[in-house]
C-alpha cells in the first residue's frame, strides 16, 4: 500500500488489534486483493532496525498472501520488541493475530 490517502484512511477509520510485538489496523477495501502496508516510526530505533522490521513484516505478509481475506486494506505497526524475538515466535504471533482479527480466510490451510 503506497497511496498516502489510503494509508491515512486506514489509520483513522481502521479497526485495531494490538499485540506485544505489533499492531494491525484494517478496513474494507475496493481492491480484490488485500493490500498491506508497514509503518515504522523513528522511535523503533536506528535505520538498520527500522529496515529490518520492515523486511520481517513484508516477508510475513508475502508468505500469507494467499491466505489473506480479500477486499481488505491493513497496516502493520511493528514494535521494538518484535526485533528481539525469534522469527518462529514472530510468525506464530502473526498467524494467531490474523486468525483472531479475521484477516485470513478460514478455509485455507497453513502457508
């Protein structure tokens, strides 16, 4: 998701779900395929840490692309603690959060 107007709309109107590692905001979208944006602020850390967080969450979104519910736009806000846990733990928490929020299709299997 690169359109700043759409990003602002998700920030303002999106339903939010918080975990200790990240937050997700989502809204219905006109696009047939789900659109994912990752927002990382400077308070997460250095540029290296911010870029690493973006890469990790882009990969999680890419791996789950086929499972994501259609017609949704959502933003991911990584937290600093996400960089301190193993990738396996992060992926497990990501999958659980997507299931809890209804952002994955229930009839699809694991990625």
